[in-house]
C-alpha cells in the first residue's frame, strides 16, 4: 500500500492521502521492494486530457512496468487521483486507456480506478484533495478529504481552478519565507513584499469567491470523503481492459443537479428572514435524503428515477394522509424533477440511420420508428399519462437496449417484460403486435461474431489513438450490459490462482429488501473497508436485527412482505458481500465467528439464525481455500470443536446456506434459476418435465428442472482441463436428452417463433466462461 506523486505540485496531495491510512508516499519512479496490491497515483492531466503527468498512457504503463513490474499479478488496484482521468472525451477516458495499456504490459489482474464524469460532453471535472486544514473550494477542512465536482459551466470550473491555484501560491510564499529564514537571508523588505503579494492574492480570492457563490448551482457535488478507495471501487469508477464496469446515467446527474439547486434556494442569504425555519430544515433534510438515495443507485435512468421519486412522494400517503407539511414540499421538490427528466428524454434525438444486424438492433429500430409515430398528431393516449410521458418511456426503452449487448438480450424475455407492465396504451404506442410478428419472421442472428473495429479519430496523440483502437476492439467483443441494477454488485478481482480454483463471486445480486437497504446505509461502508467495530458487529449478529415479515409463504418469492429471518440475512449478505474485498471478507468472518454466541456451548453454537454462518457460507462457496482457513485456525472453532466435529458443523449448519449461494451463482447465467426451496414464480403453458430423464432429475419440473440440468452441465465443464476436452464434452452434452429439454421452450411464443431459450443461452455463457479460462489470449467460440 503506497501513494505516489508524479509532479512536485502533487506532492502535498500525496502526503495528505497517505496520512489518512498511515501509508507511505514517494515520488513516481522511486524503488519499491516488490509489487504491492494497491497503489495510488496523485497526478495532473494535461489540457487535452490525454496525458497523466507528462506521459501518455503507453509511456506511463511502460515506465510503471519497468519500475514496479517484478510481481505483476500482485497489483490489483491502481487509484488515479487526477481531475479528468475519468472524463469522457471523444468517447474515451484516460483511465480506460491506462487500463488497456497496463494489461498489455502484463498487469492482468489490475483494476484501474478513477472518478468518472457521469456523461460525455461534460465541460469539466475536478478532483480535489485537501492538503492542509482549511484549504479547499468545497468548504471542507479535513486533511486528506477528497472532493469531486462536476461542472455544468466552464466559467465556474475556471473559477475553482484559480481559487485552488491561489491557495498553492500562498502556500509557496510561506515556504519561501521559511527557506529564507533558514538560510539567514530574510530581511524587512522581503517580508513586506511577501505580505503584499499575499494580501493581493487574498483579495483576488475573495472576489472569486463572490463570483463563485453566485453561480455555485452550476456545479454538482458528486463525492466528499476521506475513504476515497471505497468510492473509487464502485463500478462506474472502475475500468478494465474491456471497458468500464458500469456507468452513471445522465438523467441521474440532472436530477441531483436540480436537487442541489433547490437546496441552495432554501438556504437564507445574509440578512434574509425565514418565516418557517423548522420547515426549511425538514425540507433540506428531505433533499439530502433524496440525493443520498439517487447516489446509491447510479445506474438508474430517468424512468427508474421517476418511479423511485414517486414512491418516495407517496410514502406518507399509504394510510390515506393528505399532502401536508413535508409531504406538500415533496411535491414541490419532486414534481419539477419528474417534469424535467420527462421533457429531456422526450426531446432526445436518436441516430436511426442504420440497418439492423441483430434482433436487438431490430427492436431498437422498431422503437425509434414508433417514437416518431408517438410524436405525431395521430397518437393521443387515452390515459392519465401525458403524450410526452409516453414518448419519454419509449426513449428510455431505446436507451436501455442500446446499453445492452446482443448476448444479454433475449427477445422472449424482453417481450414478456413489456407485457408485464400491463399498460395497453404503451403497447399500442410501440405497436407491440407488429413487433412480435417482425421478430418471428426475422432471420437476423441473436448476435454478431466479434471482429475488430476502428476507433474514431481523436484529438489525442498518435500513441493514444493506437490504444483507442485496441480499446474499441476489446469493447466490441466483451462489453457487458449495464442496464440492470442487479448487475452492479461485483466483487474485486482475485489472483490468477484463485480464479482457477474458486468460483467467481455472484454478479446477479438479489433485489435488496427494505431492511437490507437501511442496514447497508448504516453499516455498508464500514463493512466494505473493514473498519466496523466489535460492538457494531455484535448488533448485526443479533437475530432481532433482521426482522421477519408477519406472514410467510414458501411458494411465493421473497419480498418485504414475505420473508423469514434467515431470508433477510441471506438477502443482506447477497447484496453487500460481493462488494467486499475477499481479504476483508475473510477478516470479518474471523471476527464474527469469535464474537457470535459467546455464551453458548458447542451443541448450541450458531444453531439459531445467525449472520455469522450466512457470511461464512458465502465465503465457503466463493472462496473455499480462504474459508478453509477458518476451520483450521479460527480460535473459537478450535476451542469448541474437534476436527471431526468441525466437519459435522460445516455439513449441518453451513452447507444449507452454501446451497443457497450456489443457486444465486447459477443466476449469473440463468436468470430464472430455481429449486424446490426457492421456486420460480413463473408459470408456463408447456412446463418442462423430467419424467424421461435420469432418476435424480425426475422429481423436478419447469425452471427447477432446467436449473438442475445446468448445474450438472456446469460441473462437467468445470472438470475440463483443455480446449479439446471442453470441445468433446460440449459435443457430448448437446446430444443428450437433458440438452433437448433446455432447448425446448416452455411458452407458446418461444415455440412458435423458434427463439433460443434462456437456458440454452445460459449454457453457452458457461462454455464461453470456461473457454476464456482455458485460453484467455485467443479462445475460439464453440457455439
């Protein structure tokens, strides 16, 4: 763990960052003993946003490899504290190019982290580190505080830059005086000159502060924290060679910006009297809560944001209360945001000058044509929603499909999702019946074979263009969908040896229960960085912390109104654990095993519902080698149990929860994964039946049957140790009755249109994953 700076101007920032966590700091290029797992780089970008310090991404990666490449797989995280490393310019970010070049140099386990600008076309961005108490344009004074601003105005960005530059100049003048006094060359004239320079700079700064106060609403504050690493590990701030893990939707930025403007309008100016200060404070608190909720869900688009805001607005009316007091203010705050997001989406234009090449693109083209129809006088919706709202909904559907990849698009599931809305007016607006006919008659493939594509011309240097070309090729082949919030929880990368021996963490996190969201708001950050206290862990280990619903029906899906205490614990772990680094997760489990049931004997230890055994089960499934260490070395387990008793403890208390996470892991591939304990809530016209299959499958039906088959197939794929072995196994499995069951649709639409079933797609995804594991450099598709 170390912090580096490239230029002397960034040394104070590096020193302040290192001081927060007690890390070392040094100049880039100084020797290190070995390669650490994490390195932070404090550096400026140039005017073109194409260089870090004075180096292009390729030069930086080459220098980094030369100086610190002795153990390349060791480096897992590179944090770039740089103003515009995550700013989108010509469809690219500097951080993305660095990730690609570092991968080319052999840092194959590396994630590059940079604060990302939410949308392309941003006028500017600023990442500010408070290097001295009281300095900083964000009004914070904690040393090591990292603040991130997104600018809607170039003028305001320039003001902030000048204010920061003045701080640096004043600091330099003080140091100049210290140096003169140290050398004994100081004199009264020099002191007076320094004081005059400082006075002039401070006067300029006061003038700029006044200008800034008048236009502060043009700046959106994204982050202000001393725990910068946990923020930068979020998907939208994480860059892999294949592309960013996630994106922040531009609608979310607009909503936060409007809320911050409304908040500013409620703060009285100097000398202004406030009629109802209590109500203003409540309103400001409500705005802060709303901003917090939006920042917790950075992938929401306008439609999803509006749904969230409407639920918040109606929250106090569940018992029939009228909108009074704070509730009336909710309408005052939220209605303008809803109107703004709807208007922006309805007026956004699309480039519809293309010929569809896949079924996903066919649907996009169809929606674009129907949006034009909805904008005409012929379309007049007969419902409480306005015409503009329907046009906005079509636009959001277009954008969601554009963010998805062909491999993540299932026409059958998409059609069903539209029907599930039960909105006949909307289905009429997009001419749903005609679209189904189009898809049925289409001979377009589900996806294109990957091929290299040329990157667009950039204003960057020639070496950067070469990196961009490779980036475009990688993205065309491997870009993942970022349209669903369920895909946002992804655990940090493991070492190459771990990836070969241990399953990948769940990437399809369960939908959080309300109590899960509340608990994560309180304990989430501390769990992620491992700073949670023993007393706080004891609270989480108390069974009463996780409330069961008043009723429970195991035939219904888990929800706020239908869950047991154990379900609540599993939901909490399923949501939070994938975002915790494996080494921190291991340490947390060791602490919880020692803290849990401290007054219990071996026969009663962890017999009741306990977060400790659910968390241990998660680690056991995803990182078995790491979890095994608990059974060997944990003090509490070693005190309570003999080696033989530990086996019984694991089989009786831990294994059932391991099976639960096994099912959740299967949902990475097959979204409808189910078993008898966790049944699917889907109904089918032609439910799959296992009567003709081998004995262990005959008790299952429907999605549970297909899940069991996929689990069996997954085990066989995992046992393959070469591409030839994999090819033979796939060929053999495709000739079985079990595969025919996977390939047979369970509903009328899939059967009539001959669409590929979601379970076959899941099997193909498993093959692709195993392929990549066996031959990461140049695997060939087997499908």
